[in-house]
C-alpha cells in the first residue's frame, strides 16, 4: 500500500502544474496510461516536474545507448536496489522495446552473478589491479 495519496485524473485536472506533466507523459509515451509512480509524485509538483524532466533526458533523449539497453540497465539497478516497483515497470518497458524471454533470463543471470562477485570482492576487500585504473 502506498504511503501517499495516488492522484486520480480528476485531482490532476484541478492542478495545472501537475496536469501539464501528466499531459507531457501521455504525449511522450503516446499512451493514456499514467502509472502510479507519477501519481504518487503528484503530491510534490516540483519533484514531479524535476523527475519527469530527468527521466526524459536520461531514458528518452537520443544517446549512445539504445532504448532497450537503457531499460536493461534500469532493471539491473532496480533489482540490486530491491525496488520491486521499478523492476516490474522497467521489465514491462523492456518487453515493449523488444526484450525477449531469452534476453530476460540472461539479464537475470548476469544480475545474480554480479551481485555474488560484488559481495565476494567487498567481503574480501580485494585491491583494484593497477591495470584497471584509468
């Protein structure tokens, strides 16, 4: 259960600042669906605006990484941070961008392996090889 109110479309319509962000979300995503993450952030319009602006810049603006790769990275970080909401949201986004079941299985195996080897390296406090330093 959410710890804050999730704004309804009627509540959004009553706040021009929030409505502008929701309109942009819908236009950018070409969908009428606005998920609960944004509905929770509507309680803080400045944070809503800032977060949406950052998401658009990092996840949607043209760059060196393709959209699917960006989603895969988002899933990996979300899994590592134990954010169930983001794992589900970005897995759905990755599937919409063409992620196959095989890619998903491989991604999960990589996340699990990286988590294990990270834990070993941290527990053993292994010094970084000079060859890896830039």
